[in-house]
C-alpha cells in the first residue's frame, strides 16, 4: 500500500505533466504564440511613427521625471482644423496625415493633443 506522501507526490506529478507548451498547475501567465512583445499597452503607438517621419518634437529644457510627452509638429495644425467642430479623422485627412486605427485611438487619448485642441477651440469661440 503506498504511503500518503507517495500519493501526494504522484498527484503533483500528474498536475505538472507537460502538455505541449502549456504546463498545468503553474501560475505562469500564458501568452499566445503570435503575441508581439512590442505591442504592450505601456508603449506609445504614436511615438515610433512620429519619430520615423521626423515630426516628434522634444520638449525644451530639462526633462521632468515620468513618461515623456509626445508632441508632433502637426498637432497645432490639426487642432486648428478641428476648432470649428471638424472630426479628428476629417482634420487628419485635410492635413494629409494618415494613421491606422490604433494610432488614431492613441491620438484621441493623447493629453497634449487634447489640451491643444481645447485651447484652440476656446480661443476660437472667444473670437466669435
């Protein structure tokens, strides 16, 4: 008759039996095989495109701690186009800028861009 220790050891061995790439009984996070490590949410989707095209502007002066702000040279132009209520997609088309859906979403969420649009719209309404 097997001892209680041998039964427990056999049960643990059965739980950890290797089934391909997945190991049962571990706390490791499973990542699909086609997942790209560069597509993490903490990475900017706009920065590589802006850097590649030469539109990424570096903030003047000493760098503050934290995540660097992403400011493109065409942000004010697009904000000016959006000042009258034009949608972001239409403003980008009018300025000849093409972004894919992930980059467009990142631009909607960019706080610097939203600040510039808000200031441009408020100054546009004050002039009217």
